[in-house]
C-alpha cells in the first residue's frame, strides 16, 4: 500500500485500489484483523514518565551539590565525622526540597491520547460494527455523524453538509466544509485546505459522511505532532545556565584559595593534618550551602506570587527566564484574539450601524453615528437581524458558570448573538417562523437559504452568504423601509462597500429575503433565482483582546519584540497585526510555499525584518522558534492548540492558555495563563525581572559573606594565629546566618523602571565582572572587622575557644549588616523600603536569635565549640561589625551623590 502521491490528491478509486478496500462495503473482517497485526494498535506511542528517583538524583548534578559532597567525603576521610554528617544533612535537605519543587510527570502524550474517541462505527464486509478506535486500520470504512470525534486520518468518500472542527490541529476556529472533491491545485496544499480529508482528534460539528482510513497512530497528522513533541528536547533555561556558571566560578575560586592557603601553611611549618582540616574548612566556606535552597525557594515564592497574578508556572527556573525574554512568538487565534466571532458592523440603506460588546455574551448597544439606536423600533434593522437568525443553525447556550457558548458555526453564532443583543431570541423566532425547507451552506454555493412560514405573508425566504453571490441573486433593494429596484449604480455602490469592509479585516456576509413565496413552489433553488431583496452587509471579526495593544506597547518598551504566527490568510493576518500595533512589513511576508521551503539561514534573515507569519504549520512554528534561538534570542511562545505543543516545548518559555488551551498544550508549556489574558504574560515578565534582581541580590549576599569567611581564615593564617573558625561554625554561618536573610530578599520591592530596561543578555553571567569586583571588595572589607575583633581577643589573652566565639559572632553580625549593602541596587539599604519587607525584618531577628542560641545554649556550645560572651566581650563584636558597614555605607553615599 505504498503511496506515490498524497492521499488528498488521489481519487476515491485510487484510494480503493491502494488500500484494497471498497467505498461502500469497506474491508473484509479477516483483512482488518491481518492489518491490525501488521500496523499495530491505533494509538499514539506513549512517553515514559519521569520517576521520582530520577528527579531526586538529578538534584546532585549541580556544581554546588558536587562540591558539598566532596567536602563531606573529605571530612569522613580525615575522621571529622560530625562535620561530615552535618554536610550530608545539608545535602539531603537541599535534594529533598528540589525533589518536592521539581517533580513533574510527563503527560504530554497521554493528553494527546485522550483526544481520541473510544469507539467508532466501521463498515466491514458491508456490515456496521462498533469498533474500539484502537483497532482501526488503514483501509477501514468509517462513518461520521454530527458530534463524532474523528479517530484516524482518512480520505472522505461521502459528505453531506459535513462541517469539521480542526482547530486542535490548525489553531483556527472556523469549521471546515468537507467534500469528496480533489483540490484545484495539483501541488501539495496546507492541511486546512485538504477539504477531502479528515484528521484524528478533530470533531464533526454537523452533517454526516464516510471516510476510508489512510493513517493511524503515529502516522496520523496528530501523531506527527506527538513525534515532534517527543523529539523536541527540553531546553536548558538561561537561569540554569547562569547558576551552572556560578558553580564553575566557585570551583575555580575554591581550588585557587584552598591551594594557596595549603601551600602557605605547609611552608610555614603547619602539620599536614591541620592543613587538611583547614582546607576542608575553606572548601566549606567557599561553597554557599544556602544557594540551592535559596534559589529553589525564591523561585517557588515567585511562582506563588505569579499564581495570584493568574500565571501558573509549571517549571521553577522558567519563573526567572521569562524575565529575560526578548521575543514573544504569539499564536493569533485565542491569544491575540478572543476566538469568539463577533458581529460589529451592519451597513444597510447607506447607514453604518455599530454594535458594541465582544464575544458570545449577548450584551451590547447599537449606535449610528455615535447616537444610541433602539433596534426594536428600527424596522429595517430588525428585519436584517431576523434574517440572519432564521438562516442559521447555530445555537447560543448559557453555561452553569454564567458564561456563554456557541454550538455550531462561529459565524452563525455571531449573527445569533447580535440579534439577541437586540432582543431577538432564536428559539422564539423559530416558533414564530417555522422552517419548511433549507438549502444548507457549502463551499461551492457560498450561501444558505431557509424557507419559513411567516405570520405576515404566509411564507418567506431568508438568505445569507458571500456578498458577491448574494448580490447576484438580488434584483431589488431594501431602502428607507421600502423595496426599490436594484440599479447598476446601486449595485456598484454596494460592491464598493464590500471591498472597503474586506480591507478592514471584517468577515462579510450579505443578507437578503423574499416575501410572498407561493405555497405551490416546487424547488427552493428556483425561488431564490428571482425576486430576492438585498438587505445589507454584516461585518464580523474575531476581535483582538482588549488589553492586547497596551500589552504589546509595554513589551516593546521593555525591549521585547512580538512575532505573530497564524494559520489564517495573509490579508487577515495583516489586518489583525496592524490593529494591535504589530509592525507589518508586507514586502517581507512569506507566502505559503516560501515558508515551507525556506532554509534556516534565510528564515533567520527574514525574521530580522518580518514579524508576521501567515498560513503556518506546526513544523513552521518549530522552525521559527529554532531560528530565533539560533539568533541568541530568549523566546517565549504562546499557544493553545495541539498544533502549538512542539513549539511550546522548544521555546525557552512555553506559555499556554488555561481556559481555551488543550491539555496537550498545557502539558508542553512552562506557564499557563489562568485567565488567557495576554497582559498576564507582560505582568509575568515584570515579576520575572524582579525575581532575577532578587536572585542576583541574594547571590551577591551569599558570595560576599562566604568570601569574607575565606578571607577571615586566610588573614588569620597570614598573621600566624590559629584558624579562627572550625568547620561546623562555618557550616552554621552558611546555612543559618546566610539562608534566612537571603530568602527574605525574595520579597524585596522592585527597583525603579524594571520594565523600561532592555532584556538581559542571555549569555551574561549572574555574576558579571562588575559584580565580581563588588563581591571581592565587599568580602575583603567585611572580613577585616571580625579579623580585628579576633586579633584583639587573642591579644587580650582570651582562650582560643572564646576568641573564636568573638570572631564567630562578629562575622555573623557583619553578615546581618551586609544585607543593607546589598538590598538596593540604586540607593541606600537603610531607607523606608526596608520596613515594607516584613520578611526581611523577621529574618534578621530570627538569625540574631539563633546566633544567641549558638553561643549561650550548652548543647549547641558543645557541638559548635562556642563559649558564652560577657558584656565586655560584646564590645569587640560590635566594634568589628560596625566598622565594615560604616565604610561600605559611606562609599555608597559618595557613589549616589556622583550620579
């Protein structure tokens, strides 16, 4: 059954021959069983979930965790069991926290499987069977009825007014009118133009038909998307890369400092065992044990804050990565637009009538030249709206949650909602005007006509359709509540109105009616060929979301470019883009074949000049995201359909819609918009930038404090005095003193102008050269204070444990005061914003209390080798803590005055 050409370009007879089947009787039962063995079950290949153990052991891959593990092993090696177990406890706590925060089951493929219905009606050997959809095979003849979900790809062999919803594949909300005919083009066409095909996962809105199965499982179009989704690797986020860079920086720093101290100590005649202990202490000092915990919890705090803003983050590092986004790749339907076709304009009788309100909620006002209009008192307007309702089959329903939905064609839904705004209810009109006959809409006729009983004249025809088709049917015109002859001049004027509306991106229908239809009529087709009266035009649009233009402007000021991707026609894409503020370069827009055949290099060049792409396929979206990433852009991709899933996964940040989004899109994304508002993405970007600033602050804080510990030890060795801290004291300072203030910085208020800055360079390290200098300088200054206190204590003749306790407490105090040198990038830390962060106040109080416990509680004293301090000893502590802070604050004041 090898195919030499695409199925949709093959005649029904060719399909029958190729698949050895029959368009009336289907496969023989025995053949179906054989093919099931050959092709396997009709289901998508499952993706193995990620086990909890995998997530747990993944925590140990970070550089910081590896350094801690090495320090623990070294402690055990030299017999320091308490220190070794203490480090292991820190490691386990960090790993468990990471496990809790990051554990996610991979359910993307499972979600795809749920799109397929459980049973299908299949004709085999001329008999109808209810068959499990997993047992469908190529060559099966499947029947379709209204409401059915399509369970496999296939070539249509019968179609009666068959409308299929393919939005989950194409992203476009309009139902597709299906038929059995070959496309006009003999070349390969876009999936949405394959009118003689049905696809797995789509659904029948109305009509009925039959199709021969041509592809099942992963060979179906939705299966290809599933395959792309599996083959698309999860991308490492910029934050993860930066934290890894920080870890590598720490390794180098640790090795250099440990090596220097070991060499100096050995050359000074220190015992080898003592130098090993000192080296381990230095290694522990160099590693910010609080970094993984602080990073994880800070991101989790950011995640919770974003949920309150209606943005649910599924991936912790994505919280910050969104703040560094440089490009939004936006799916038009349902993201930029409401995905609810809305009647906005009526032109009749040389009048322009506007209707307010968007979506399917039947609330809105009618205005003419900005003056309010009562449609119930306007005979012509009421007639036009009534015609639209009576020539439509869609139904408007109110759901339990108070929201409204349209069952049926969205275009018809727009007419029904528009009429409902005028007080015309479809159910009441259908009772008053019972339908007698109908000519359904199809893509060839391009109109729909209904014959109804009328209380006024017995019978009437109500018709809607493509304007050019409807105009050709009419020889009369409704004007000033009268029926007049439709002259050629009038006809030309109406054609001009139609062209103008088309350029404004409206979907336009013409409406007409006919009075006094004889009850002896024989054929409705003949009746509409003469005597039709043209009423006017209706202009509908899938309206842009209310906050879209403002959100795009804010994004632009923040240095974020918006690229629109849509399966719509070029003209529609251009109109929507212009209306919402996306710059359109029509000369650079790619045609269908251009986008399909373009090389990656040419696509990258086009992306530099073009921000609107129409008629895109899932592969195109994936290529566009890939091209942007090749250009070193940080890409956030938005979408709601199955067709968006691979690109969502490929992007640095995949953003799905929580209300309209498919399960597949949500599972493939990093962030879900709970309210579907594009503005929520912009707010999430703002939060992401604030989170990065705060992450940078706590890393600055942790590293400067850790460096001060190393320099404190280093300076003591240089001065030839005993090591001022034991390993457990260093671990206590890193885990207790360091973590709580660092965590509290997650609640720091945003810096001014956070959304007026350009996005960060995705390759830029968290610790820039500027920060390395600041951390080095501040680490040295704050190390000097405890060094002075320690040397004074030794000089005073205090025992070594007491002197170490003074040094230990001084270092803890200077670390607490270091918070005020870090918490504001532009300004002093001692300002009114401090009292607006109660968590920081609480963290400082808690840390100070824990330090008092460490030196005054006997049990902790025995573990940490500390001693109680007298009031006089506190003078050394306060002096050593105050000097570095005063120096750094004076420098900050001088720096700010120079700005």
